[in-house]
C-alpha cells in the first residue's frame, strides 16, 4: 500500500525547497506525495509564478490563510492544516525552512502523532527577535527527522540536546534547485530586459521587518542604497512596497539617483539578475547561498546570519545598516580584493533531495523515526 507524504509550503522561499523533493518522490510509486499550500503568500508573483517555473504541480490543498499577525496566521494555518491531516491521515509530514507555516504544520502533525521531517533544520541566528529563529528552534524540537544544510547546523542541534540519530547532514537544497535550473538561468540574460550590461549593476532585495517595519529603519536602509555602485536594480517585495507607500518614502528612493524599482521577479529571472550583477545588497537568507554559488559579493543588511558557511567559505559579509562597513566592503570590491567563494560551496547542492528522500523512505518502511 502506498504511503502518503505531505509537504507543506507557505511562503516564497519554501517553493524552491519542495520542488526537488517532489521530483524525487515522484520516482517512487509506493509514495503518494501531496503538496499543501497554506496561502501565507498569495500574490501571483510571490507564489503561482514559482510553481510554474519550478514545474511544481498545483497544490493538492490550498488553505487560503493569507497575511496577518503572527499568532493569527499561525493559528489559522493550524486550524486548517489539522482538518487536512485528519482527512488524509498522512504517514509523514515534511516541513521546510523557518516560516510560520513551518512551525504551524509541524505542531499540528506531531499532536496527531504523525512523524515530521524538517528540511533546513539546525540553522540558528541566535537572535530571538527574529520570528524565524523561534520557528526554527521549535520546529527542530518537534521533528523526528532533521535534514541539515551545513555543518554548523549539526553542532547547533547537538548543543540543544537533539538525538544525533535524528540529524542528517544532506547539504543545501536551495543550491540543488539552483543547479537544476542553471541552464535556464545562464541562458536568460535577464539584465538585458532592463537595459543593463553584465557585471555593471548592483542588485537589492530588502524585506525583513527589522529593516522595513519602522520609518527610521527603512529610511536608514534607503540611505545605504545611495552608496552602492550605480545603476541599482531593486525588485521590491510587497511588504517593503507597502511600507514605502505608507511613509511616503518612494520619492526619497527615486530621488537618490539610479535606483530602479521593479516588481518581485520570478525564480529563474531573479537568479539570472543575480548572476549578472556586480554585487547584491540583501537581507534574505537564501540569497546568501545563491550569491556565494555565483561568486557574487553579497553585503547582508543584517547583524547576524543563520548560515555561517557563506560568511566563512562564500561571498557574504554582514554589514547591517552601517554605512562605514558598506564603504569598507565596497572599497575591497573596487580594488579587487573582495573575497571569493571556496570550492566547498559548489558541492553543497549535490544530491540533497536524493539523500533526504532515501532517509524518509527508510523511515516509512519501518526504520527508526
Ligand atoms: C515570511 C517569512 C520570512 C520570509 C518572508 C519571505 C515568517 C515568520 N516569515 O514573512 O521568513 O523571509 O516570508 O517573503 O513566516 N504580501 C502581499 N502578498 C503576498 C505576500 C505578502 O501583499 O503574496 C504583503 C502583505 O502586506 C503582508 C506582507 O507583505 O503583510 C508580509 O510579507 P512577507 O514579509 O513576505 O511575509 P511574512 O509572512 O511576514
């Protein structure tokens, strides 16, 4: 009899993590793989376009939860996901990353005695003001199988007393997806559609509450953009857009020169823009791994990161909203001394889904969970 595995996605960065798992699960007729979309992200350019580009089948269930405060969103996801679990009785629930959908689904599943696998487990920023940090810690406590993307994650889980036999270092699934789409990314040359030439522009993505949710933080962030080598291309996240509109900061950003605001980009389009850029300034998590893969300098607009390997072996540098640090790193870039990624980075995205799904299949076949 087929086993049912349910993978839960909710927000933009989740879709790229489930795509390689879905492909791998589809190789095994004894597994019925279903996708549940919580609806945490709902705009077509934040969700549907990713399903299309990544070749993900339409979700089997859509919970339609939408945006809201953390408690409200998490609670709504739990209420709706519990109904799905009761209905289909999955043998395993797979959650990915660190968003509210991740913790909500993990908690529901475990309370129903359904084993949980967490992909991208063990990452820690040690900054509990980030909602994602709480989601990571709690999801890892609850999960039966923990799939870790980099060695620091194994150490973190050991330090938290998680049994080592539940922890599996498999590599960075975002980089596996990137590798799969590399031919499409490399042939797109998306910069041309913005009239830019390769290696000549800065790319920006900013959306974290700590950078955009107060007028002061957002103003400081926008001020930093004026330091970046021009032209600057900025695909604006809906959260950032809403705050800029609310506080009348659009004029400020347009006034500070060649900062060009464009809509959020689909996956392949964004990675093409990243590959062709001179540098990226970002507060995203996974952009750190993607920039390191392409050896593009990545100035992180944060004080900490849960992905230390991309600081140590990749091209990431923590600069926060500190203009001195930004100037210092830009100086290195101008004189050609900015650090390069080590060969380790290119290896982190190999066979991640295969290793993950193999371990899940063992568990479904009666192995330890
Ligand atoms: C979530 C994740 C965060 C992730 C981010 C990626 C949590 C705790 N946080 O943040 O880790 O980096 O997604 O984007 O789960 N909006 C739309 N349409 C959409 C999506 C969002 O208009 O499709 C607007 C809404 O005004 C919403 C705001 O953007 O209130 C929030 O967006 P975002 O920061 O992406 O979502 P979070 O769920 O807060």
